[in-house]
């Protein structure tokens, strides 16, 4: 019996490659897929915004047409940090102070 060779979608290929990479470097138990108990950083993007269109290819649209205001939610290691574009943990004055500190560090380097 001759094996059938078929096309693999870009998404499936990227997923497979990602899993192979994290397995090779020994981190598959922690990262590489979205599952309970694994570390994951995710964002939700509002793709119905006018500046995100026209939507022909999701990957291209995410790279070339979306921007910060399109991000509605963000999770870091499973914790919701941005909910409907509102910070859930850090308050803006704290973030502004951190930005000033990093600016000073960069300028002094």
C-alpha cells in the first residue's frame, strides 16, 4: 500500500513544528500547547474592527492590520491581565512609574 501524501495547512504545520520544538528542548510539559496546567500567554483580538479588515487570511490580518487597540483581553500564565481593554492588576500610575524607570535605565546605558 502506498502512503498518501497530502497538503498540510499552515496552521497545522506551525502547531506541529511548535510541539516538536518544545519536546526537543524538554519543555513540552510546561509550554507548547494550550492545556490546563501549562504556562500560556494569550491575547484576544477584536477582528471586526474596521482597521482589521478586509479579512481574507487570519494570520496575515493579525500581522499586518491589527494594533494595540484591537486587543481586548490578555492572559499571562493563565491570569487575566486585560479585560475588555481594562487592566486587572496594575494601575496606570504604577505602569507610568515603571516606564519612567526603564526610560532612565535605557538612556543611562
